[in-house]
C-alpha cells in the first residue's frame, strides 16, 4: 500500500524541511495569475501589510517551486479545463442511477428535486474548493487541503484520505453498468455469473490497458469521453422531440401530472438517494487535482469550475425529463441500471436500442470483492452508497477546515472567498447525509435488500478506520522496534520532484519531530 500511496500522491510522506519559501512563492504566483476581480463569492480579501507565511500550507515538505516542477508544465487552459470537468462529471450515473433514485424517493417530482439539490450542493462544494484551490494553487485536491488544515497527528490526514482513494477509487460501479448494458444489447438474459464475469473482465482489461499502454489508454478514454457527451446530447434532443408529441409515445406528459404522488416521507430514503445524485455529479473538482498543469490557475479555476458544472447540470436535468417523458414510472423503477437502454427501446425500437446501448456501455469504462459479494441487483446502488458515505466524511472535515482557516489564519491571501452562508449550508447538508442513513427506514428495509440498511455506512467508516490503522502501523509501530521512516527528495527524469521513504535506526536520544 505504501508504494500505491507514493505513486498516487508524489508528495506523500515527506518531511517538514524546506517549506519556508512556499507562501512567498505562492503569493508571487497568485499575484501574477490574479488579473480579474473575484466576484463569484465575495470581494477578494486583502493580504494585509505583512506578507503571510505559514509552513502548514506546504505540509508535504516540498516548497512551491518543487511541487510544481517537472511534468508537462502549465499547458491546460480554460477551454481544456472546462471539457475536463464536463467529461469527468458525465459518466455512468446519469445513464443508470435515475431508476434507483426514483425507487428510493417514490415519485418523479421528488426525484427531479433531488437532481436540483445535487446541483446546488455541488455548486456549494465547488465554491469551497475554489477558495482552497486559489489559496493553495497546487495539485492534489482534498489531500492538499486536509494536510494544510489537519497537521497533527502528522501524516494522519494524508493516509486516511489516501486509504479512501485507493480502496474506493475503483470502477466497480461502471463495470457493472457496462456488463448489464452489453447483455441487453446482445439480447442475453443477465444472470448472477455472466454479469459478474463481464464486470471482472472489464476491470482486468482496463488495468492492463492503463498499466502497459498508458498513452493508448488515455487516447481511448478521451474518445469515450466524447462519446458520453454526444450520447447525453442525443438523449436530451430526443427528449424534446418526445415532449413535442412527434414520437410514438402515447402520453409523454403523464409522469409530470401530479408528479409528487407517492413521495417517500423517510429521511433515510432521501439521504441514500442524495448519495447517488452526488455520485453522478462527481468530477466538478477535477481541475483542483491538476493545478500544477493549469495556465493562469486562479483565473482558469474560477471560470472553468462554474462553467463546466453548469453545463453538466443543465444536461442532467433535461436528460431526466427525457427519461420520464419516454417511459412510465413503473418501467423506470424496474429497469435497474439500464435506464438509457429503456429510453432508446421505447423511442426507437429494439434494433436501435441494441446499437445505442453499446455506446452507453462503453461510457462506463473507465475491486473486486464488492462486485462478487452483493447480489447483482443490489451491487450497483450498494457501491454508490459505499462510495458516497466516506466522501461526505471528507467533505465535512474540508468545510470545518475552511472555517478554522478563516478564524485562525485570516491573513492568508485568498483570491476567491466563498460566502459563509454557502459554506454553512454545505456543512449542514454533510451532517444530514452522515446522520440520516442510520435512521431506521419504514419497515427497516433500505434500498439494497437483503443487506441491512446501515451496512454501507459501516463499510464506509471501516474504510476510514483502516487508514487510521495503517497510519499507526506505519508511523508508531516501527518506533517500538527502534526504527522510523525518513523522507528524502528525488528528482525524476522529467524534472518532477518526489519524496521517498526509507527506514532508519533511531539514534539514541533522538526525539521524533
């Protein structure tokens, strides 16, 4: 796992040395980058008479020059970053989750309202990430922000986040969607093992592709990203045609009459459905992970973030309208993860459905116990719930860190400053999403029977605790045997500066910093 952490997070595990120059360099960088006033949140805060310097903004130990060195340099502009967000957000969610969301909340109206809520929450999160991203304009996203806020115990925040990213950063949900859509397009009945077999085959194929032919893998993924956008646009335009009455759908407006009939009154149902909606919006922070490669990073992030997420939100809402116009509520609830396939079948017929469903399946490319463990019918929603819960724990600590920084470090240069009511609303939503899943739903049955309704919460918490255990084994246990891990900096062939660890014997009288 240590090697995985090093490869995923190059600055993982470094010492605190050489950090004093970070903020000076960061301030100069932002001074050059900041050419437009910050109007998306509130007025830019003043730096004050004294330049603020805080080594906590570089907890990895690499100064600003080192952390941005090497690689391909700053080559990503506004257009590319906007497409990056759009391509990252649009995935299997919008083609597959509307059925499980509708099944949870019970009505078309409530389902549509949750898609709006997901957009609002994502925008609130985007504004918070904008403040952090412009305040600490370096690659890494949440990892960097957590490191900056939660500096003690040393490296704990880094490893807990990394454990979550490694253990839950899988494509199991996408592989399941691929398997079911391929089976539908082939006219083969999905069984317990053919679906799992295809899903596992996809995981091995994608791993091989990116592991041995990375350039080809990136090229294929870019092509598939274009496919996803084209398919979603096709669904939206077709939905307009259906609503106009020019298709053979008998009553395209039926689902929009008395749209809130049958709505659930359980907070559990809305919480689990919200996890699925937010999963579909995942990707709005994509640029924060590659800030070292972004030209004019502060300005680019402030434009590309809202623009990319806004485009996706509009397409998502219109796509849901198209689904509900082309199929009955009962058909959508019973279709599983092949909602888009049902849409194509109802509008174009079986032949077109099989052809178009192949493209939907390809859009899903991109852990194996979670595929094999639950029954196939509940595997997809269970995976989305398991991914969502730890993510909300991280979001909770991110927004708490924002308030803490505002209070304890008010002089940090902030090219963008989010309005505090937005951050407070996001915090309240995170608390609700962490508490509500433990409230017993009607009949004690969640959205993934026969699994206990609270199981996904426990699995998510266990994954976070696994990070704590690993940190203790890596940080504390070696000292019991007289050793500790010492970080050192190395420069790769392309100029990238990374940090590596090696175990060393603790000298007598040496005190851990």
